[in-house]
């Protein structure tokens, strides 16, 4: 290989090596770094940094995700919209002022932005990026959307008590607020079943649990100092609270609304918090340590990943899990088969199956037809095997293979049974159609040992031993003494008058 070609090859290898880091598979964690004005991206499949930081407007803080875009609000009042595929961004200017949280409707059509300094909640059309309406709310902070998209909950403090504003998303009107007690609400989280709301009251170091069916406060849960971010796991069995001032994460058992554990998140100043798609890991943005702590809640270990300066990631920052498309296996064309009576037979269907998504084949089946007597299908392995009992009949079966994604296409296999003999003097089988040489050989075989002659349904003459004669239908066979008539003459008479004994 010449030097130029070698350098080109190395360059191509480098390019292809970089591609996975730029196009990492979902789900990704999008971490806003307030003091370095960018986003760090972590591939949660590997827990490694995915690509270079995404540059943004100054001071990105709160974050929300749709299937295709990342929404980020900045201290300047700007809303950034980042395309997940290209990682390019556009911006929507908002009135200047410190923002609160941001959330996206479950169907990705609406974006809700709280502006703390402007006492407002902005509702945007995600497709056109147009402002739909502005709602007046005092000092709004955290925002959360009910899983069915029917309600948006916004935390605020009226100067005396923490409250929750409730937006009817059908009419874009505010309903009666929920008085929850405590002071200075921060992070909000709705349970996956939509029945409970947890609110961090940062000034009173509590999490307020609310019954969303009737708006009643269930309990106030004492937690560590200055709780900020909060999230339910996908199963709804645990809630995790980032306790900023105590540098801990509190673990709440949602069935009892009690803190059952605390763990160190791998840094100081935990702020934003989210969970992996499989609920096995908790991701924490540690603002004062410039890292993200990743807590494995199965084996209770923590690893950290360095990110930009001042990670906040206030909101849900991990992509929703999108399962791969269900693609059943593909069954190729299985050749028609010939099986001999009395001879072992096997056919491995696995050799004709192409798997998809790495899924193993779970089962094989016969959906139409039957196998010849003596053969069977192992539905687990796909092996058809056995010894056919009788000759002279044709069979067909239709078979598919199945994996976790469903059954494959089906293929029909024709199977013809023929006679088998390891000794040519015992049984012979020749077509008649004008093959005089075959007829002469057949005649010689007849004179060597006793035999019976029959005409099968396939219009072929066959010889049979006396034992086999017992299995033949009466009236279509003849004793072997054919010197008087000749073999071909007898066969012609059998073919022309199969129901008469000669």
C-alpha cells in the first residue's frame, strides 16, 4: 500500500471511529452547564460523554425534552431549541428576567416556560414556535405536566405560602390553585400514574405529597437541606430528591411517603436529577463539583463524569426510552423434500431462518398440513426428524418461526415419500413410460425371486415381497409369473384396468 493510500485509510478509520460518539443511540442525558454556556451529552447506554459540548446562549439552566428537540431556558430570558439529530439550535427571545422551569407536553406539541422575574407562564406551539398565550402567576418556579397531558402544574410562592397553579391544557385557563403549605417551591414531579404530585419546598426542607384526584395534601416529608430537583422512577415506587445544601440524595418510598435512604451523589451542590430508562441508575448534576454523579441503585456504586462548569439540568434531562421496532425473523425458501420409507430423515429449519434485532428464535410451528407418519417437528430447535413409515404419498406443511417480535413469514414444504431398500434385489422401482431397458431389468428381477406387481396412484408399476403384499389393496396386484403375458403387457393392463385382478 502506498503512503498516500495508507494515510487515506487512517483518516477514514478516524472518521468512522468518531461517528459513534456523534450519533450515540438514545437515550441521552442533556446536561445544562450554566457557567460555561453549553450542554454536555452523556450516552446512558455506556455512561460516557457523547461528542463535544453543545454551545448555547449564556447561562443555560432549566431543560426539557421532546422526542426530537431539547428546550433550554437561560438567565437572559432566552428559550433555546436544540435539534437532537444535528445538535444545532435556534432561539426564541423572552422578556428579560430570571426563568423558572420548562416542560413539554407528552405529545411534544406544547412548551411551557415559567418566568420567575416576570410572573408569567408562557405557552408555545412547538411546531411553529409561536407564543400561544401568557398566563399570570406570581414568581413561578418548577413546571411539571401530567402524563396524559391534561394538566400542567406550576410551583409558586405568594409571599405567605407555597402554592401550585393548575393549567387546563384544553382551554389554556388556570384552575383554582392548590395551597400546599411550606415555602419556596422548587422542583415538581408527577407520578407515572398521574395520581400524585411531589413538590420540593426548598425553604422548609420538605417534600409535599399531593393527591391529584382531590388536590389534598397527603403529607409533608422531611428531607435534607434545600431540596431542588426531584424525580419519580418509571415504576413509580421511588422518588429521588437532590438536597443541594446537604450534598445528598434522599430516597422516598412512594407507598409510605417516607425517606428510606440517602446516598452521596459523587459531588457537591446536587441540583438536577433524573433516572435511567430501566430505573437502575440515578443521574445527578452536581453544580459545585462540575460533574454528573451516576448512582447504580442495584449495587449501590457511584461513578462520575466531568462536564462543563456549573451543571444545573433543572428538569427532566434524559430522553424517553424508545424501544426498537418489532421486526419478526425472516424465513427463507425451504426446498421441497424427498423422504424414503424406512430410512432416517432430518431437516434443520434453523438453516433457513434470518434473525432480527439480535433476538433468538423461540419456537417453530406447523400452521397447516401434517408431516408423514414417523416424522416429527421439535418446536424448540426446528429439527424435523424421524423415519417415514410408508411410501407412495405426498405431504405438505406450512411452517413459521417466532421470536419476541412475533412470527416470521411462513413457507410451505412439499414432502414426497418413496420406497427405500439397501438391497436392490428386495425392491425395485422404475417408471414405465417407454423405458424398455428398465423393463427388461425389472423382468430379470422378477424371475430371481417371488414378488408381487402393483400399480400405484402415481401410475408407476412396483414389485413387492410377499410380506409387503399384505399391505397392498386387493385387486390391483398380480403374482409374478409373467412369462405368458410379458411385464410391459401386464403393466399396461394394470394401468388401464387398475381395479381388476389379472
